[in-house]
C-alpha cells in the first residue's frame, strides 16, 4: 500500500468511527546502507551479519541494508560522499585518505569517522629454517612471493619492503598464498609474504614440506621507524605453536578492519547499533557468523583507530571505559 492510499485508508477508518492500531513499522524508518565487500569476503559478512541480527532488525527508527562493494577503498569513497552510511574500511585507508595520501588519489576523505575495531590482518613472512634470513633486509637478491598484484597483501608488502629498502632489490613473484606455498615447497622461492589471519592454510602447507621460520617483522618495524611513519599499523604476536616447527612467539604488525560511518549519520543511530552489537549476545552472534570476529570485544573496541571517532561511537566507548 503506497503512502497516499494508506493515508486515505486511515482517514476512512476515522470517519466511520472505527479504531485502528498502526504498527510501528508503518511509519518510514530511515534506510541505512552498510557497505561490505565482494560476495563471499569477510567485509560482506560484517555488513550482512549486522543487517540480520534480530535486535538490529527490530529497531524502530532505522533499517540496515547491506550493500556489496569492491572493498575498502570504494567503501571509503562512498561513505565520504554519503552514498553509504556505514562501511568496512582498513584503518590504513582511513588514515591515508584523510591525509590525501592514497596512491594516485590526492583527494581528502574527511567525512569518514571511525566507529569500532572489527579484526586485524597481520603480516607474516615465511622462510626456511637455517637459511640465514633473520630480517627483511636479508631478502636482498632472494626470490620472494609478495601476494597477488592488486591485493591488499601486495600493497602492504610493497609499502613495508619499500620502507625497509628492499622492494627493488628482490626478485618479486606476484602470486596467491597457496601458489606461493607450493613454489616455496618446490624451492622456487626463498620466502613468501602473507597479510592475513593466522593460522594460514598456506603456511600450514609450507610447514608440511619444509622446516620453516617466521621473520620477526615487529623488530624490523620498530627499529626502522615504521610505526612512527604509518601509525595505523598495530603490534601483535603470532603465538608459539601456531605453525609446525615455530616454537617461539614471533612479533609482527597488523592493519585493522574498521567499522566506519559518515560524519552526518545520527549519533543516536551509531550509539544504538554499538549498544546492540557490542553485548555478550551480539558478539556471540558475530562470532557465529565467522571465526574471524572472535577479535571483536569491548576491550578492543578502539584498537587500531588513529583517526577521529564518530561522536556516537566516542560516547559509547567512553561509557565502556575504553577511552
């Protein structure tokens, strides 16, 4: 029933002295677009999961609708323009976009504000045990798998290796993780890079055919001033025993996938959504959608955020004692 016909119906009921209880969903709720990512990807699972969570579906004032996208940079641009109200964007893209430092894009994306940390994507660099490679700088002259061309893994490898002064001094092989693990197993690579959650199936595969080690990327990053130059990367440790033969903790770094909002989105809506998702029940629901979301918690709600928070998010996280 369209708005005009619905209005006439209510008038007619009133004229004949009838009574009618108007359900709350009769009045138009604000449509909120949540930008995810490609079908099947983790970004899209975030958007879909928030849309389908029952307390969110029951909200009277708004309706969340997940929308697929090409991923982080597209979400950044569309959230900035207001074509999306929310989205998932890597912290690095939020930071670089705000500063006008995105590669081949001098525009400043200042209408994108952080809402919450979702999960981290950590760097991992696999080498053979006993090969004499103990630092990223030891890769000079080596054959290295650097991730698929155009991928986030490739972009972050280029960023870090350039910072370390080795990007133009290695034999780069652009390939996916599984292909890199296979090439590594066949002695066609000396090392390969990943930027993904651990444990990685590709590293597990490599450890079945070779004794492996992980390079201490945290040490390289700290000593080289990487964290000062790129403050959106945060420290973490790959736990001992994550991979066969790796019998010690290995420091590394990660970028953070963030929930972001357009600056003009109502603070009340941001606050209400956070209040629904960041509960024991909401977090359990998210973890049930994908194991990656085990990283989501009240305690880590502001992890990896180095850009301004949305006012609704700032109010929520202050009340939680996170800020």
